[in-house]
């Protein structure tokens, strides 16, 4: 058993290191494609009217005058030691800055993932047992939900529930009420995507031999659906939950900006605007680590649900 586990763990570890290296590399060079001088971010932004002498001094201090490849390896060396550097614009350590915003974004993403799962499960179950009309309506709802852009859905929810009905705040208030609209904005499109996958898997599972055997043994229709078919049908959705979590984190950039909610999304957007390279890389690296951990959790959940996977 150990001989099977160790190679798998080694492969996962190597893959995780490769992903983090690629993320750091792509982010480093992508940020440098943004117009502007990073030395200006250190001196207060493009409107600081810093003198050429001050810009030259800052460039020499931070190494901006070095070739890009030299700056890249210097950044990579700091990341290997766990040093995310200091923010150019805020003049503070990036690590504590990013970690202070991580909790709010993770809470938003986790709640949205749970709600998306519940909505997808309810829609898939109803559409597969309600006849042809329910199947068509369910399929249409899934397609429409999956195609909704976050910014349009967020604006619509604010117009209806905040401006029209006045029952929910349009911006983050730090309480449960302030979470409802942001969570809905992230959850609904994902629910449509997961619902499509779950419904197709559930329909296939209901026609499988093991379901026919369960019915032949006299099990109730509820038991067949909830114990046998749904367990099998949930496997593709579980496997995609890691990807879904990453999608939710990226969607948080839009949602946190619209709802004025503090988090990694707004921090990243501000850092890109200011060309604050260490903050951008720090946020992206933290998100990449969270994505890798979520992928490992979904893999473990898949093996828990399907015993056959434990043999591989």
C-alpha cells in the first residue's frame, strides 16, 4: 500500500511545485506588460510628479534598472525562501497584507461553492424526476444560469433586492446580510454549470446495471436515487470542484469591487492598477496555493465517495 501511495504523493508534490513556478513566472512577466514605471508606484503613483533623479534613485534601490531576467531570478529567489517582498505603493510587507485579506475571500468562495452545490443538486434532482417538461425547464435554467456574467448578475441583484425591495444592502456591511448578494452572484453561474454535469450523470446512473439491480432487490425509488444513483452522479461534479473554487476566486475580483467588499479581489485589482508587482505576485501565489489544496481535497473526496479510486 505504501509503495502505491509514495509515488503518487511525490508526483503530486512535483506537480504542485511546477504549477507554483509557472504561476510566478507568468505573473511576473505579465505585470511588466502593463504600461508605466514601477518606480512611480513607490513614489506615490503616476500623479506624484517625481523628479527624474528620484525615479533613478528608486530604480537603483529596487533593482528596476537591472535587466528583466535578473529581476526575475531575484524575485524567484525571494519566493523560494517564502519572502513575498514589500509593497511598492503601501510600503508594507506583502505577506501580512495578503493574509489579512485572505479570510474574507475564502469565506465568500466557500459559501458560494456550498450554495452552488445545493442549487445544482436540487435542480438536477427535480429535473430528472419531474418528467419531460421539468427536464426541459431544468436544462434551460442551467444554460441561462451558466451564461450569466458576474457583473450583470451583481447589478441586477442590487437593482431588485437593494433598490427595488430594499431588503438587502448593496455593499458589504460586515454581517450576514452583506454576504447574501455577493454569494448569490458567485453561486448562480456555477450552479448552472454543475447542474448540467450532475443532471447528465444522474440520468446515466439511473440507467446503469447497479441501479437496475437495486430496484430488483426491492429498494425504494428514494433509496435508489439518493444512495446509489446520486452518489455515482456526484463524482464528476466533485472532481470539478477544485476548478470551480479557482473560478470563484477569479470571480471575486469583480464581485468584491462591485459590492465594495474587502478581499483578495480588490487588493489584486488595486495592485494591478498601481503596477505594484510584489502584491500582484503575492496574491496570485496565495490563490495558487489555495487552489492546489482545494484540488487535493476534491481528490480525497472523490476517493471517499468511490472506493474504486482508492486502488489507483
